[in-house]
C-alpha cells in the first residue's frame, strides 16, 4: 500500500501559500491508503 495522495499545501511548491485550516483533509490524508486493485503487482 501507499498514501492515497498528498495535499497541495504540503507540496514544496505550495508550502508557503496562504490557506485556511484543513483539519478534515489532513485527517483523511494521514489515514487513507491506496490499495492496488490489479492482480498484476510490480
């Protein structure tokens, strides 16, 4: 498994951009994973 996504404000290019608090999105980012759905795993 791997993280489902990285929030835009955590990417280096957007780290210093003003934003509102995103507690729900951060909660989800910290807990969701991407599970491969293919029988072919590389």
